[in-house]
């Protein structure tokens, strides 16, 4: 049985009054939460792992995923003391994603992070030997396990596009040490490799202190023909270990320079499963305060009033879905949305120091860059003019970012000096302590049993 127009108007009036009451309560509640936790959102020392969007499954046909190129390397640094920042700059310049380092000479075991590069190290009680593994962004967030076996062997396991990699950093005893210590090293390395599951991609980067020689001579599968020096006893151990575990000595397959840093590009490709992840935007509810809260409230009232004038609807579920959709649309317009993390998306990035001026300058810089790309076939005068416009937009964007950060830090320091800033200092200390952990967040990998 339907309802009359008068009954519908009365019902909608009561519904609108209830919605406005709930909206007012929600604004007050969110305002209180924002005021009490605003500093916590600003004091993140590293990007949040949860991201700003939600992931849902989208069914599609099987296809090959985009190839993943990982640049891995190995380097005997002699000592890492005083070289940590220099090492990071070298990796950034050479675009190395994973680096196994030997002879760090750092005591103890732990982790350190500089400029988005994270180092896991394993040493002894004295400043000798020592190994480590450095992983750059974004792969250092994919680490799921760290194994420190001794001051000569350690491993890191990480997952990249559902493929699991185990990276081992090894530092063999040099020729002058005794046979017992050498045998202990190779037995330990053999045990670590045998513990690696067969479905893992295994990579060993290390200084194994041996010469495999320039000739293949009996080891065609493991030796690539570009060795160094005359094969010695330690070189036999390296080749026999590689043959036993069906591995190859990669740096014997290409010519090398005298540099200590040896890198290689590892390209892998997998078939995409039927579920492909996409990102949905998330409303920035934390901005529901002050003038934007009033704008949101006024827009909701206007939109709901327009919905009332449309006419009677017999289905209560349909009425509610329309009103809920209206509220979400108004919130997106008034508060904006965050479309994923800063690493995965280029626009509307969520950051505690970004403001409207920075976003505007960045968009102008992007526009000038597109103009620069599209005018490659133009005249020389036109290209020079476009290049100059892009450089100017780039300078303005850089200055806007610097001003925004300076203002944000000034506000932060003023707040930390107040009594309520004590809790914020505690949060900063916890954030810095988390950076020294092996795993920033607990991660899980499902097996066949779920």
C-alpha cells in the first residue's frame, strides 16, 4: 500500500531533521577527534603502510604482469663507520635496489635507516668482520623476515609482486685463516641455503675470498668464462658450492672493471592472477573542521532539500541510498579525497605539510613539463622558451614546498613546547624506535591452507 504526498512530505521532513541532527553530532565528534589527534597525523616520520585508499578485487583475464627490474649488488666496504651516508648516495646514484655489504665492522645486530634506504646488519662483540643488506625504496617495505646467523652470514626475505626473494650476504674467511674456520663458514652457508624453500628466488651477494680462475674447466654450468686470476683452493670451494646448489657465479658471465661495487639487473615476470588490485579514493574526513565543516553542513541541507522536492518514493532503502550518496558527494566536494599513497599516485597526495599553494605550483610544473615533452619537434626558439618556462615553474614549486615545510615545522615546534606537546614527543620517539626494528609492521603471507 502506497503513501500519500502529504505523508511523504511529513516523513521526509522528519528524516531530514534526524539527518541534520546526526550530521551535527558527527561534526562535533570528528572535530574533537581531529583536535586531539591532529599532531599525531603530522608527526609521522615515515609514510603510513595502510595507504589512503582501499583495495578491491577486479576480475580480469590471465595476462603477463609488467616485468620487475631489480638491481642488486655486492660490495666489500672495508668498514661502514663514517661511510653510511656516502654509501646511500652511491646506491641512489647507481640506482641499486639491493646491496649486500661485507666487512662492515659494526658491533652487535640491528637496523638503521637513512633517506629511505634501510640497512640490516649482523656483527660480533668486537669491531671486525660483519655483514649487512641494504634495501632501497620501495622494496624495503616488503621485507617479511630477517635472519642473522653470524658475523659472516645473514639473510633477508622479501616479497615483490607475490614472488618471494631470499637475499644472503656472506663474507668468507680470507686465505690466511685456518681450515677449521673456513669449513665452519661453508657448512653454515650450506645450511642456510638448504633452509631456503625451493619456491624462493635465491640471491647470494658476498666476498667469498677466492679466485675461480679464467677457464671454465669442469664447471660449465657455474662458470661463465670471465674469471680472475688463477683458481685456488677457495675458488674450488666456490664452484663446488655453486654446482651443489644448482647456482651460477654471476660475475663470471661478464667483464668487470676494477671497481669494488659489482651490480647486476635481475628481470622477472609473472602471470597475473584473476584478481587485480585497484585503488578507490578515500574522503578526507579529518578536514571536517572550521569553515569546511560549515560549508559541508550547508551543502548537505541544500542537497537534501532538493531531494525532498523530487517526489515521493515508496522504497525506504532507495530513499536512504539516495541520501547517503548525496552526503558522500558533498563530502568529496567540500573536503576532497586522497587517491592512494604518495608513491603510487601523482595527484592529490596526502602529506602533512602539503597546502593549496604547493598543490597549485606542482600542477603548474606538471603542465609545463608536458609542454616541454610535446614541443620536441618545434623550433629552437620555441623549445628554449618552453624550457625556461618549465625551469621557472620548477623553481616556484620548490620554493613553495620549502615555505610550506618551514611553516609546518614552526607550528610543530611551537606545539611541542607546550604542555600538550609531551604526548607528541612520545609519539616521535616511538616512531624513531620503530625505524630501528627489522620489520616496521607485521606482515603475513598465506600458504596453500590459507
